[in-house]
């Protein structure tokens, strides 16, 4: 039951960033970006929303995959740092997903940097907070900073 609960919490972290993207970020972008001539702002916002949703889903999946690997795939005799390298690989995949989304986003006249920042916040923190707070006990100190956050 505890395993299902942790996975549900990871999904809730991803849901939180989806809500943040859909309401706060989209509103902020609506007032701060200028698309090129011939492109409607509503069309561009739909493109942003769909790509941001895709990024959140992929990074949420990566955090759940980390949980599943940590709980049932990794074999432990003693803890060592090789699991941190695997976690860092997942973090690099999160950054690659963010870069691909930035590349796929329709170009703007103004406000592109804000869009990239929002992609990074959504993707990075969906993965990072999901793994930081809800990794299984066997790898709970693997994410960077977890030894300071998870001593309960």
C-alpha cells in the first residue's frame, strides 16, 4: 500500500505543475509574449500548453520509473554511489526533454526566455520533487539534497 501511495504522490506533484502551467504560467505568458505576425496568441498558447503537458508527463513518468527501479529492480548488498549516477542520468534526460520542448515551441517575437524558464521549472521540479520526497526507502538519499530533506 505504501508503494501505491508514493506513486500517487508523485502523480500529485506532476498534477500540481500541470495546474500551475495551465493557470498561472499560461496567464503570465498571455500578457508577456508577442507572437510573430500571422500567428494568433491563442494558437501559440495551445502549442505551449500541449508541449508543457507532454514535458510534465514525461518527467512524471521518469520519476515513477525511478521509484519502480529503486523498489524492485536495484539489488542491494550495501548502498553505494552508483545509484546516484543512474539518478543523474534521469536528471539529464529531464534536461534533454526540456531542450527538445524549447526547440519544438513556435518562435516568438518577445518572451521566449520566459517560456524556456517555465518549461525548465515544470520539468525539472516534477522530476526532482517527485524523487526527492517520494523515492523508496532503499534509494531515498540518492537524489541530491535528500539527506537534508528526508531524515524523518
